[in-house]
């Protein structure tokens, strides 16, 4: 599933490990159901659409999903009112399971893990790419080709535009990060200069303590 470049996601944040583990468990449970369907890809896309087409456009609904003050019974009623007749039975039931266990607020990370599990199942892997400016198609194709050769699987790029990088890019594959951004190179150069100055002060203090003529 190709994904367009986007300027820093509005909602996605770095979440604690426990939350990510819980989200992954629910994603695995959903995939166990989806894999029994002849339309696995459609169900995965449907879950992704809950984020891109629903939560992104209706933040008040997401607040309802996250609220601990609203009983799960009421949330299930809202799910029926909003998605009844629109969502598949599998997705509708899955949303109700999340609501019943007080995990409906984790829909974003759950959807993210569902996509990761599906791409892995298809012999693909998600690759997060941060760039300073939007990629043209030629450069995107080149990056995909190089990653395909390096990883031995089909890369699925998730591109984020981050002007603070100045130039270059940062690529994350799982836990591995390849940082070729200009901002990082600049920081490394500055740190190296500071370290050299510190060593000189420690090893040659007389140079800095010599009285001015």
C-alpha cells in the first residue's frame, strides 16, 4: 500500500513500550481473524482507513474513544451508530472488542501494527523515511531499489517531510536507523570541535592560562 509524503503526522507520538506491546497483541488478534477471510487485504485497508478517513477528520470522535468517563456500553452503541452498515462485520466486532476492554483509545497504534504485520506477511517491510523536502518519483524509485537490494525484501516507504533535517534523509528499518541528514552531520561536526577543544584544555592548559601581552 503506497503512502504519500506527509508533513509530520499530527497525532502519532512516541509511545511507551507497554502501550506498543498491548497494541501489537490486539493487532495480532485482528490479523488472526482477517487471515481467515478471503478479503484479508481489504480488512487491513479498512482498519487503516479508520485512522486516515475517520480519526484524522473527526477528532471529537477520537476523544470519545479515548475517554475513560464514557462507559464501554455507550461506546459500542456509538460504534453501531457511526459504522453500522458501513464497516465489515470483522472490523465492527473488532472495534467493540477494543471498547469492551478499554482499549479503543489505542486504535491508532493498533492500526499501525496491523499494517506492519500484513506487510511482513506479504514479504514486505515498512521503512520510515524522513526527508527535508518532498521526494520526486525518480528519487523515490531509486531509494526503493537500493533498500530492496540491501534488505532482500520489498520495502514499503512511509515518507515524512521534516524541514529541520535541512538536507539528506533519515531511514528507519525496524530498530535500525540510518541517519544521513545534514543537520546530524552538522551536530556531529560541532561536537567533534568541542571535544577537541576540551582535550586541548586538559592536555595543554598553559596555552589558555598564558597572560595576554
